[in-house]
């Protein structure tokens, strides 16, 4: 259930990226990117603008291809689609990681140093998980390949988790708590960045992977309840992000 909520939420995020960056790009108005991101388009910075374009557009492709990879019917009955969407997903992850590092340290972005470190660690983790997913597929270690591909998918969602949990936090408190909205820095944002970009996705996955085959009875019910609560929290975060962050930029 949790993976399904994440996948559906990321498809909503994909639709937002297409409706904003994609639509303005097709219309030839790339300067409009600055409406959607603080450093979306910078005149006189062709390298940075190219990095921004590849990062956003490939991020959209990664979201779509990753959701396709999660469908069991694709793996079982459409192996060619599974292979090609997998290639798009893995190659998109690598390019998105490299371009993201350039945007953080070459161009600069919102947030402070700790957030930038967390984003950079996320990019490195994504490169590692992607590399192992590719290697295990090439060597036909399909069980390990599924594990590493799922790790890559979860790590790649860091930017999505950050947005939905920030939106949920603002919905709960109705104002910035634990951070300065002007500088976009503070202890809450530092904790959130390291949680969603570095620790939480992989820790939760590894805990579930080890616990699910052995827990029984009340422990299994508690595990299912915990995952259901996480799914509800993610769903509430997606709705909050749609209302507070994404829909206003489409008007």
C-alpha cells in the first residue's frame, strides 16, 4: 500500500512538472522556469540552464519510468517494456544525480549548507544504487537486481518526499515552525533533508525487507499498521503539496 501511494503521488508530481516546465519549454518560454524555481532560468548561464533542463525533464522521466517498473504485470508479461523503461529509469537517475550536484554546488540553490550536503549525499546514494541495479541485471542476479532497483527508486524520490512532508508540516502548524521561511533554513529543514534524502527511505526498506519474512501474529499486524499510517501520511502530504505548492503555480 505504501509503495502504491508513493507511486501515485509521484505521478501527480510528474504531471505537475509536465504542466509547468514541460509546457513552458514547448511554448518557447524557458524564462518562465523562474516562476517555478528560484534559480530556474539564469540569463547568461548556458551550462547551468542545460543542467537545470536535464535535471527537471529527466526527473519527470524517472518518476514515470519508476512507476512503470513497480507494476508486476510489466515484469511478467511485458519484458521488453520492463527492460527499456528500466534503462530509461537508471540512465535518468545518473544524469539527474550529476546535474543535481552541479546545480547545488555550481549554480547554487535555496537552502543552507546542511541541506546541500544532504542533497549531495542523496545524489551519491542514487549513483551507487543505480550502479548496482545495472550490474545485477547484467549479471542476471534478478533477486538482487529487484532489491537494488527498488532502493534506487526510493532514493530517487527524495525531492518528492521533501516537498510533500514540508507541505504537510505547514498544513499542521499553519505557519513555518522550526525554520525561517525567508532564508529557508533551520533545524526542521536540516532534519527533514537528511531524513528524506539520506536515511529514512533506505532504513525503512531494509527494516521491512528483514522483518516481513519472519514476523508473525501481533508483530505482523503492528508492521502492517505502521506501513498503513505511513501511507496515510504520504497521501495527506501529497494532497497538501497539490493545494499549497503545485496548484498555485499553475494559475
